[in-house]
C-alpha cells in the first residue's frame, strides 16, 4: 500500500465507487472541475479537428479548397512526432507537471494569433492568412502534444485503476455538459453576431482565456511523483534514466498493446476518411446555418452523452472495456448509412442519428483513451502513450484526412459531369463515396481487429452478452414487482 493510501480511510471520502483519501479526492475533483472552463476552447476551436466556427473561418473567410482544408486538419497529427524527443526528456528528467503547465499554456495562447489576425492585418491576402493559420496550428499542436503526453502519464498516477471507467465517464459527462452549455451560447451568439466583422476575434480570444483558466486548476494537483500511484520518477536514482529508440518501439513488441494499436489505428482511419468533411457537407450541400451545425454536431450529441455516459462508465468497470467497446463499434457502424440519405429538404432524421453518435462514439473514444493508459506498464507509460499517439496520428489520422480531401477534390468535377443518380433523388457526390468507404472500413475493423483486442480483466463478448441480458431481465423483473405493489395499494 502506498503512502497516499495508508491513512485512515474514515477520514477520507467515498467517491467514484471507492473510498479515497482527501488528497486523491481533491486531485480528481480539480481535474474534473477544470473542464468547466477548458471546454470553451474545444467548442470554439474544435481542436484537433474543426468546429463549425473554424470551418466557416477556413472555407468562407479564407476560401480554401477541400484539400487545403484537409491539410490544415492533418497538421495536429503530423506534429505528434515531437513526443519522441519529449519522451526522451521525460525519461531523463521527469518533471511532468511543469512540462504540462508550460506547454499547455503556450498551446492555448497560440489561438490569440488567429484572434488578432483580423485586427492587426485586416487587409492581408487570403494566401498570407492561410500561411499564418498553418504556422499557428503547427505551433499550437507541438505544444499541445507535449501537454497531452504529460497529462496522460499524469492521469495514470492520479486515477485508481479500480474506478477508471466510472471516473473517466464522470469526467466526460461534465466535459459534455460544459460543451452543451458553451455550444448553446455559441449557437445563439453566432446568429446574433453573424455579420459582425470581429466575431472571430471575440470567439478566439474568449477560447484562449478559458483555456488558460482550465490549466490553472492543475497548479493545485499533486505532481505524479506524489500522486495516488506515485510515478517512477520519485528518487534520485530513478531520475538518471536513459531513453532509446528500442524503448520507444517496445509497445510494438507487446502482443496485447500491438493488438490495441492495430484496432485504434484502423478505427480512427475509418472515421477520419469522412469525419472532417461532415462540416463542409452540412455547410455547402445541406445548407445548414452555423447555428444548425452547432446544434447538430455539438448540442444533440452532448445531451445524449450526458444522459447515458455514466451508465457506460459503470459498464466498463463491471464488464471491462473490450466487450462494451465491441458493442459500441457495432452500433456506430450504421451511422454513415443514414447520412447517405440526407438531402437539403429532408434531413430531420440526422438529429436522432446524432443521439446515437453522442452515446456510442463518445463511449468508443473513452475506451480507446482508457485502454491506451491502463494497458501500458506503469513504469513505461510515457513511452507507450507516445508510441500510441505517433502511430495513431501518422498511420490513422493523417493518411485518412489527406485521402478524404484528395478524393473529394478529384471526384467533384467527375461526378458533377456524370450526373449519376443516387438514393432519394440525389446525385452521387464525393461525400457519399467517403461515407461508403467509412462504413466498409468500420466493418473491417470490427470483424478483423476488434476481436483481437486483449484485456485481462474483461469478460469475453459472449459472457458479456449473457451477463448483460441477465442483468436486464433482473432489472425489468424488479420494475414489474414494484409496479404490482403500487397497483395493489390502489385496490
């Protein structure tokens, strides 16, 4: 038992399903509460993708092509290579908390460049503005990847493994609730400020301020060397470690982690080949307003996430990540098929479809993130997470986004000339092709890679189905019993 657990539990607090000492309880709460502010940065920027606001800035304000749009969205994933030298730094010096605080502060501040661009250079050419955006995103991404690597390793020390599902689901639920509030406010402001020339300055400046407040919460969180499960940099001898490329590649020799990487890369490739272009399709083809896009992509999924994510977290702790992840992927598989049927005059069914997205896609992201942390050995977590981020970004995200943008630009003139009929009176367009590819690749991932996932503490999928079915039947029997008792009282 470590020193943080050795105290009198009677002086602690029961939270997230277990008794926690006061310092651990405070740390976990601070990490959650910070989201109430930091979520504004994510809603406004959409980082590492693109929010409706940022998409409109790139497509309408700068007028860039789909290929250039896709290139900008790949920049956060190309810069992930910074995690290799950063991992070497961590192995030698540790100092995760200062690295996170400094890098995260710089990352959030980079958005001020985009905020001030319309003020300081109102007459700058669109090409020059495009280059400014590219440099800004590169710098933002470099600092963000350093902060991300530090924070995920820090999480491994902060969070008791017994409650990882419930804790992450609670954090994600508040994350989503904050996103809902900010998205509602932003959708209303976008309607009010639609013609205001300084709207980008206002939103990007506000995002920076809230992002910095988010980071300030971590000043009071114990460093990983003193957290619930102290990180290995807790003595003078441990701090004199080295880092080699062989250590960085060690996750590839770990059969269990390699299977996880193959699944995560394949799944994210299948999402990203079409994912960044949903906003473009809604804006240019379905004629959504920015307010409608915010409602569709942020508000509706957020409500669904808030309603169901706690149950998903409990299921992860009860059954394991693997079986619930497989079920979530199977349901997520059908989402692209609904988008194939959407037209400008009839797209109402996309709103309930995004409820499914809010429940299951967020659950999948939560499982992928959690498995990356908790399948990694405690003493080598930094190297494992860095390898995950590099592999997933350079093999999963970047090729998929670039391929989606390339196919979109190349197929557009061909399909416009061909006038090929499609479902519900539509003409086949490039986004339809991307959706079909996404569906096929998701199916391939589910059938080939998901079944190879290994999680020692998880139930097998058949056992999960049987136990979940039995739990469901018991739940409904109890409800019927209570209903009968109430009916007897009225007789």
